[in-house]
């Protein structure tokens, strides 16, 4: 192998402390070095031409450049090498500026170090192997999991860019929690009014395949090439025939057996139901657990009511497979269960607040339903227990959030704002009502947010008390809220008519289960981890899987929408060419020598290591070995150091190269 | 012993297992591993204080694995294992080398073994690992044989005391280990008998790059013995076979024991305790000590 | 005269190797350069992608090639570019360091640090510290004895040295 | 030329002391190997001791030695020969099953290539053998043509008459040269007593006839008997490295700086799986049974065919030290129909 | 039943020998009957509560650890500390020594002994709820039906939450389970874990009277006819201070306060005087149903 060494003076930046001609001269004697030269500015056009000419004249196979940090000009010199016909990975940079001339003063020792640095690079480049970029084909279709506002936004963005989308929602309708909200902060515009058009758009978009009442069963494959298996749960309604007239719903004799989850348990729904009037798709579902037909085979009122014969009691769950290139996970959140929890539960609950025991102690989403014009009280503020209008409501913030003793230490972020909104709505609707808010801090960081809270306090005269509530108990038909005003330093007792708890946002119970199916990591709460907290906030650590909305952390609507668009654009970037180009710095397993202990699999942060069976002539598996998916590997090399038999090598940093560097010290 | 022979014979007759790996007596104070496939040969099986070998090492040998493999799939292997050997089985299961369902573990209720063949079984000659043993029988096994008797009280003297060596100044420790390692002739008996040294090709046999110099000079010997201990850190189950096999009497288990202590001290980890535990290497805790790091 | 002075008096300069991750410590070292911080020239860096990719045998090899001290440095916990590489590394080093310590290798010979891309100052400080530490305890005799076993002096080397000395003398004399 | 003398143990130790003082190497059986004696008080001279775990082989054929040094320069490689240490080595009290080992190996090291490293060291060996008065279940010297009283390979041979006296036989000219300066310590022999002691030697029972084994091996290359051994053997090289006459070695190049290095000759063992591994990946002795077959054939057939000597001294070290108790005597005894 | 063979170390603490004599009396009686062997640790000393706790952190730790060390040295793996303050001191010290090696070292230096810190600590609720689960039901000779008990935990038995894994610190219910086992009814009420005033009993009687009265009033309001406690301090404040309450609030309605062990003792058939119930300030009258039951028996 013929190696060329090029020592850059970087004007005087290097040559001031490093004797560049001497470095070039000494390095010329290193075995393997065919040509060595120093030059004023190696990165300049003449400098690059010097390299190209030398490659041609001396028939060089590899080059070493002694210059600034590879973070500055590695790309430049690699391009020069490519132009000269050398593989870009046969270029090594000796960092003579940042790591040598700039940090040392003594010319002799700096020069000596420079020589050694170049020597190390020469020894490494001798062992370097030509590498080429890895190409992975891409299926240009996105799977969006979750049909809340984040999922809807992501699906629409991707579809509008011209790519197919499969949107999976586990509930009978898309819309998510946003469809339950009354009005939104800080503008107080009606949530449904802004959401419904988008839901309809999803349903009508030719590029979006909407699968409601469906769940992801498993996802195999890797970036650009996922295969998702989706379970379509039986609705017992033939979707192709149903016109959504709602006759079956009104005829269903089961009236008071099942609570409506859309109404957060504040109202009943029939056995055959449409979750809410604006549901998309507007097709009912039969709830087997309460339907009379499924109990004793009788009834069939709905069948009679349906003039299109759309009721199908025999319908079964069906499985379908979708090939997709990217996955956007937008599974959202649920609220912390505030009631007393059994001993040993992950979260301790707030038994002392009497949620579940006292009907008028409710959570934030329940208040949204009560305040919503389409809700069970048609927007009039009424107590769930007796339907009377409450005159005094206490709102308690941070129920669950920021309370490690109860299992959660994070801030749920949206509660300050929606509590202010709810207190305002109450004051707007009940003019003689009193609203109290117990808060720890008010976190109103957002456009117009602080102003919004000030409005609640100053214009709507909501009483804000800084402090925590220790317990709530019923006395003479009132709810005694015992708390402390930490500013005044006095205990506070408020006899309220109703209490609204702003409970924490937590991931769904099955969030870890879904994460395992998708192959993405999650934190101890079950929120999905982003790949990098600053620079890759919408990427999961699994290549090709992106995150949107509150499944990642508590988020409000604008943030969820922004994140969804970001995730969508990441998917679109991925689809911008037919195959995916990846840096070839990936690990490879020597299958002959792999002993199959799978320590590599345990340490791989990206799930790139797969199990491959090695079979004997009879087709019986006699050995399992590790296989690294080149599309997924990010090239950290942790597996190479963990592998006990050294059967994995990281291209570009293989062990032989590193040993050579060590030897050249 | 008769019960074991009968049971093993039944297993082979009923074709429940492809082979039985056990011990046979060869001479008065010595046994030898034996791989039995013929039911009638089961009369050779013995269980006694001279059953020193850790037979688990055989479970991962290509030849033995081949015995269990047929067109129909994988058949079970029966192995006679002391309760301490079963820890190696657990470790191998954790490392995906063997599967519990392919194994029939025949355990012996153990009351200690001798330190080496040819010694009389008494307190003086008790194997080091038996001195503080508290698992005389195993619940992980499919069946246990023999009765539980008390382990004799150790009355001998160990040649090297770990705590004494720990207390030497570093330079003396390096001197001590260099002297010990210099004896090494690189016969790799330590590797051959170790159930956890199952690599298809040991890194000391790899030439490009040369991980460990194969020469038996001080440097090569030092590297080999340190890397051996390193690769077994958090994995070694303390069967002590390496030290027994060493023809040059290098106190190999000093290193293994030290690393086992460290694994426990730093990470609360004991190798071969349960297949449910994540392995020490290959997992991490965000709370692992940061003490070493500037 | 303390140890350090004694060792330096003999004209000995320690040889130190650092294995650093590409994303944090290497960039931190670059920052030390751009900030023009000064530190001793004894350490040379070998760049790897992640501190999790540094094999303990690399350290033994470095000692075998005459290193008097080794530094391994990566991203701070929770800052790893690859999320968990440094956590795996930390466990590995906890074990390996304990082993080397038991084998009698002074703790100062092998040191570890977390240096982020913004900690140029810390990089310079760490290099200075480890260089001083090694100067204090002197050359790695234990390994050097082993390294010298079965080696020989090449006569050419002498010749080369002579030539070099002559040229240097010429240079001085103008 | 054998000449017999009588020597007191204390006088013998005086001679040893003189050897040490002269700066020559004195080797004597220690706890598990032959050790370099630094002080004569360490010398045991116990005829009842079993053979050490490994023989003195490494002093004539080191476990690792450089054979040459190289240095790469820009377009060239410079070579330097390794310096062979040719110091005199006196082995005191070698077992009869060890004394002959150098002679057996000599043929191999002087067959197609004269191995100067071996020859120079062998030349400087003074072998003082001693009659063996014990044996255990693994000893079988008598089956391979050796015996507890064999003087083969010894330059001088000691026969312990009592705790304090030895009969000293001068076997070779080299032996005479060595002992001549110390003649004043020697008295006249009591040959009758010597003969009595010799005839009372405890010979291990003959276990097999090497000729029959040789013949059987020739016919039974594919015998199923090899399979059973292959299942138990764990492929270490304890047997080969402990053996006084196993002599396989491996040549490796070892860099010790980026441009300099040495070519090393290291012991190798035929039971290692990679011993015969080809660069292509093919391995003619891919399974353990083939490797063990090779070991037995090499010792009792190939070496006999080539050099007329059995490559075994019957010391039993390989069996005694085998971690899985494989007994070579038992296996060779079974080499019959 | 007696062969259940449960042996525990018993750390009485100061109050068991003084103001809460009846607590010890009833505890030992009940334990004896249920086959629980309580071995009083030899040479025990102050648990480190009160003065040491307030003035010298190291001393408080050392005192607590001293008692655990004694238990360890006397071969007792588990230590029962009936007093809530003792219990709290012991678990807190144990946790501190576990989590802070330097504290452990400090304590070891003060005690001149090495500490394994493995003794497990039980309070009386733990003892009857977990350790001797089911014994009360099977040994019961009297059904305490008719008693409407308000179970009062106070502050120290279920706190700090991070060290208590046997019950919920805010909504505990372990005492209720035990009380139900005696046949008594439990009432739902609001002040189960409120402060009784604790050690202010002596220095600021006014505070204590107010705090304790609120507890008593709430229990009464929810229909209780007895308050059950498992802490000597709570008992003092709730029982003794009712006389002052009566003076200060003429409308005050009295309610008897029993130790949990006394209630269990009654259900096991012991008499009031055997259990020391007659030592209380507020007289406890057994409801008629129970009296009749006894008469029949």
C-alpha cells in the first residue's frame, strides 16, 4: 500500500508550534509512506489539488492529512480523495491543530507529538478498508399509531406530501382527548369546532387508510421496511353498509348499564353506541359485555331497527398486515388515577382527597365534559351528585404531578393552564360562584399563557392560594378542603360544593406493551424516549420510528401538533429517495466465530442485533448467532467491546486499526 | 448411587434423553467424566466425594450437542451436577448456550468434595469452594440423589489467603501475580475445563489483530491471565475447576474470587443465582457508581 | 526532592494514551484547542465512536506498547450520543479497574472521566492532572520489565540516532 | 565404560554447591517442576518421589523463545539472529523416565533441519540421573522400554544405597569430564550392595507390548474406540506440555513496536482444536477423537516408523495431570483387538 | 396455637415502662396468648427520640442503632417496637445507615462496633397484621361486635412514606383489618392521620387540646364509640386531655381510647384489669352485647 502524508501549516496556526517540514520529512521514513509533503493551506483549492496530483503521480492508495480536527475538514479531504479516485474511508486525519499546536507551547515536544500523531494515522490507514455507503430500500408508507390530534396532524401532513398513511386508532372514533375538551386555552375557542374538520379530512383523504377500533399487534423489520400486523376488533357492524343513521343506537333497550368513557363516566351509553355525535367514522360499535344478545341470544332490537342489515353479530376480529417505511407513534396519555390505590401499586393515589368516594370530587377531564356544550349537562355547571349548581369550587393543581411520594416527580405541564381556563369558565357560567385554586407554582410558559392566567386572577377574580391540600372530607353536605396558604403561612379550610383535581398526565397502561411491540425504549413512567433530548426530540432511538404528542412527555395541543408535523417531516425526509443511504460505520458479526451468547443484543441501544439460526444438513438448528441489521445499527461499537470472542467488528474503527494506532504510539 | 444408575438407565431406555453425562470411578480416589448412551452402561455411574469435574462444560461441546441433535430435532441431555455446578448451568442458560427444556439435571446432595484426586476425603483435604458452601442441594435440578450429610469442617490450610494479598502494596501484588503468571505454560487447561469459556475461538487464538500474545513470556502470560479473569468477571460461578486443572499450580481462583466479590460489592450481583436476573455484563443501572470518573 | 522531580531529572517524560468518544470528549478536546488552553504534550488521543466501544484489552495493549498511563473518557451519563454506551462502559470499567488494581497496577495508571463537548477546560485539566499523577509515580516499571523481555537493540537504530544527532548539530551550528 | 563409585550425600551436595558457585545452572526436581537450585539446602534427592508435574523440557526446548528479530524500514526489513543461551545446565536427580527424553527429541530436531537452539542447549546438559524407587498407577516406563534403573540418557547415574550414600555410576565421557575435578569425593564402590538395591527395584507392571500396539495402530486408524475418548477429552494441552518428549511448536511473529518485532517459537499442543486449522477454514482433525488418535499414533507408530524410537518415556505425567482423568496407559493397553 | 413458634425481639422504650404501662401489659398478655414469644432485649436504652432527636443527630442515630445492635448480638432478627416514636427512630436510623455509608461509619465509631444493619423492625400493627396474620381470628373468644371503632394512626406509625411499605401513609387501613378481626366495626372518618399535638403535650397544652379535640369530635361525628390507637403519645393526648377538654368545652362528649392491644386482649377473653384498661382516664364500658356474650360463655 502506498500512502501519502500531507502536513498542513494552517497558515501559521500549526506551523507556529509544530515544525511542519520536519514532520513531513520524518514521516516519509515510515514504512508504507510513499510521499510526504507540507503545505501552507491544505484545505484550500491549491492544497486539494496538491493531494489529487500526488495521488496520480505517486499512485497513492491512501492518504493521511495532518491538519485541523476531523470535525472541521474530514469531509473536505474525503471529497478530495474521492475526486482523486481513492475511497473516502482510506483517508485519516491527524489532528495537529486543536490537539497539538494550539494546546502546546514547546516546539520540540509539539513537533514530536505531531510526528507520533501522524504515525498513528498512517498505521491506521494501512489497515483501513474501503467502505461504501449502505443502501436500504424504503417503503413509502407511514403507520401512525393513535388518532388524537397528534396522530391526525401527522397523518394529514404525510398524506398531503403525497405518501400513503395507515392510521390506527384503538377507540371507535378518532379525535382523542381533544374531542372531549370544552374550550381551549389561551383563546377559549371551542375545541370540537377546530378539531372536527380535521377529523373529517382524515376520513376523506384518499391517501389515508383509517383503521379505528384497531390495535397494533406487532411490528417487525427495520427502518424503511417495517411490517405491521394490525388487529381490527369486531364492531359487529358492517362498516361498508352502515350509513351512520343511528337508528340502532336509539332503539337499543340497554340504557343504564354502561358508562360512556367519552363522557368520563358522567353519563350512560347504550350497548350499541357511537361515542359522540361528531365521531369519525360515524359508525356504531356493539359492546359485547353489556349487549343482551351476547348474554342470552335474544333481543336483536338493533337488527330490526337497521334497514340496511348492517348488524353482524358473528363478526370476528380480523388481522391485517401493512408494509410501511416509517412509524409515527402518537398514543397520547391518560390521567393519573386519583382514588386510593391498592398497596404496592406503582402510583399511590390520593385516597385522602376522596376521589371515587365523593361524587363531587372530579378530575379535570370530567370538568371538561361538564363545561362542554355537548356534554351531559349541556354545558351547565352542575354537580354530578345532585345536579345542583355549585357555588364554590376548589381546583387543586399538581394532583400526582411533582409529588415523588405519590410516584411521579415530573410536571404535567398543562394543568396550570387548564385549571385557569376551567376556573374562568366556571366564573363565566356561574356569576355568583367562587373559584379557588391551590397551586404550587404557576407555570405559564407559552405564548399568551401568562396573560391568560393573569386574566383569570384579575378579571375573573379566581382566588389563587399557594399551597397544598392535605385532605378533603365531607361535613354537612360540604366538602371540607384542608390546605395551607404558604404565602400567608396559615392553614386554610374551604367548604366547597365541588372539587376539581388537576391530576397528572401519565402514559396509557399498555404504553410499555406497545413500546415492546414497536421496539422503542421508554422511561420509568412509560413515556417513550426520544433519541436525543435536544437534537432528536421527535426520533425514537429506533431508526424509522418517530414520536408525536403526549406519549413522549406531557404536552399541550400546539406542542403536540408541532411535534406531529416534525415527525411527519422526518418521515417525509426518509421517503425523499428510493433507498436510504447510511454511513457505513456499522458493526458486522463473524457468524463462523459467534458463540451466540447475545451479550451484543443486551447492550445494543438500538435493537439492531437479531438472532439468526444456523442449521445443519438436516435442517436442525445447531447454533444461533447474532446478526446485525445494517439498517438499524448506528455504529457506536458497544457490541464490539462487549463481545467476548471478538466476533464483531465496527467498520471504520475495527480492532486491527485501533491496535495499529496503539502500536504506533 | 444405585438409584441414580436405575434412574439414568430408565431415562435412556425410555429414550427421554440422548445421553447421560456422569462420573465413573477410575482408581480408588479418582473419577472420570463419562458420556453414556447405552442404558446398560449406566452401571458405571458413581456419585461420591471424588466427583470433582464440573460436567456442565460438556453441555456446550459441539460433540455432545451433536449427540442430542437428530432429524426430529433436539433431544434432552441428562447431566449429573453438583449443586455448585448447577450455577454454571444457570449462567449458561442466561447466556443462551443451553436451554433448560433440553436438559435433565441429575443433582447430587453434596457434602463436599476433595481438593484433588488421590487425596483422602477429610477436613484437611476439603476443596476450597466447599469450605463455606451453603448449597448442599439444589431445587433447580430435576432430581437429586443421595442423602444430605454434613460437610466436614475444614481443618487444612489454604495456600494463598485472598485478604492477605489484598493488603499487599500494589507493587508487591504485581510482583506476586507476575511470579505466579510466569509459571503459566499456556496449555489452556484452565480454559478447557471452564464451562463459561465456550467461545468458538478464544481471543487468545485470534491473530489479526493479535489480542493476546500467544507466547508464554511474562507479557503474554500476564495478558492471558488478566483477560481470562476479566472475561469471567461477573460470569464465573466459582467452580474452581481452572485452578484444579492448572498443571503449574497457579492460584487462578484468587482472581476469580476477587472479581466475584467486586461484582457483589459494586452491583449486588452473584453469577448463576437465577435465570431471571439480567446478566451483570450486558445490563446497567443508571445508579452504578460514578466514583472512578473524573 | 519529591518523586516527580526525581523522575523528570532523569529526562523521562510519561507516555499517555487516551481513548475518547467521538461525540463528547473528542469535541471537548477540540474546544480546548480552539480556546487555546495549554496542557502537557504527553497524551495522545485515539478516537473511537463511543466510550462503550473501548475494549479493556486496548488498555493492556497500550501498556504493552509502553504507555505509562491511560485515560478513557466519554460523554456524561445520560448524555451518550448512543443513549447507553457509556453506562455499559462504566460497568465494564468498574470491573476492569478493580481487576487491575488487584493485580497490582497503580490506580493512577488507568483513569476515567466524563468530558462533554463544552468542557474544553475540563479536558485540559484532566490531561494536566493525569500527566502530573503519572509523573509523580514514575515510569510503569512493572510493565516495562515485561516489555523488555526478549527484545534486542538494532544497530541501525544507533546509526539513525547518530545521523539525527549530526543533523541536529549541524542545524544548531547553522 | 561404566564405572561405579561411592559418594556420600554431603559430598554430592558439596559438588552441587560448587556448580552453583561457578554460575552454572543446577536443576533439581521441585514441588511441581524442575527448579533452578539457588541453595543446596533446597535439594531433596528423594527416590520415592513421583515425577514432577512437568519435566525439564523447557530448559532444552523453552516454552517460548525468539528465533530472530526484525525491523521494518521504509523499503526494507533488517533481520538479527537471536542469541542462544548456551550455559551449562546440570540436572541432578533426574528420573530415569526423564533422562532419556533429550535423546528421543534429538532425532526430531536434527532430521531435515538442524535446530541449533535445541542442539546447543542439549550439548550443555549434564544429566545426573537417579534410580527411581516408586511408582503409581500411572507409571508404565517398563512398557516402553525404560525402567526405574535405566541409565539411558544419564551422564552420571545415582543409586541411593541409604539416606547418606549413593552409588555413582559414570555413564558417559561427558559425565566423566564433569566429575573428574571432584574425584577426591569419590570412594570405591560396593557393587554387591548396589546390585542388591538395583534388583529390589519396584518395576511397574508391563501394561502393553509396544510392538503389538504399533501393529494394531496400523490397522485401526478408523476404529470406533477413538470416539469415546473424544467425547471426554476437553482439548487442552496439559498432556503435551507436561510430556518430556512432546515437541510441537508454533512460529509466530510478534511486533513489539510499530516497526520492530521478533519471531517466536512457542510450544504448541496437538489437542488444541486450531492446531491443524488451515487458513482456508478446513481442519483435517476437526474433532477431538481424531486429535487424540493422532496423539497416540504419533507416539507409538509414526515416531517409531521414522526414528525407531517410541515417543514416550512412560512417566505417566499426562495421565496424572489430566483434568478429566484420561489415562494414556489404559488407552494404549486397549489398543488391541 | 402456642406452637406457632414466633420469636421476636422486644424493644419496650421508656413509655412502656411508665405512662403507657397498660400498653405493655396488654401487649405481653396478647402475645403470650397468641404464641408470640417477645424477648425483651437485654440492656436496652433510649431509642434516641425526644431530646437526642432534637438536639444531636449523631447521638439520635447512635442510640437507635445501639438497640438494633443489641438485638443482633442477642440473635434476634426482628425487633418489635410498640411505641410509634421508637419505631420511627429505628427505621429512620436504619435507612440512614443503609443509604449513607458515612453515617454508618460514624455510628459504628460511636458504638465501637461494626453494624450489619439487618435487623427488621415491626410496630404493633405490623406484628398483628402481617407477622401473626390470622391468629387473632382463630384465638378469639369474644366477638367485639357493638364497638364502633375509629382507628387512629397518628403521625409516626405510617410515615415517612418512603420507609413504609406496609401501608398507605395517607389512607392507611392495616389497623382496620386487625380491628375487624376482633369482630368490632370500624367507622369511616377523616382524622385518622392528623396530628394529635404529640410532644407538645407538656409544653403547649393549649395546642394539644385543640388538635386532639378535633380528632375526637370527628370520630364522634362519624358514629364511633371508641378510638383505637397504637402509640403511647397519641393515647396520652387523646385520653388524658379529655378532662381538660371537658373543662374548656362544657359540651365535650367523652369517648374511651383503647390501645389496639387492649382491644385484641378483650377479644381474646382477658378482663379489663388484666389489660390495664382500668388505668385510663376515660372509662371504657363494654357494650351490652359483648357483656351478654361473656355472660353466656
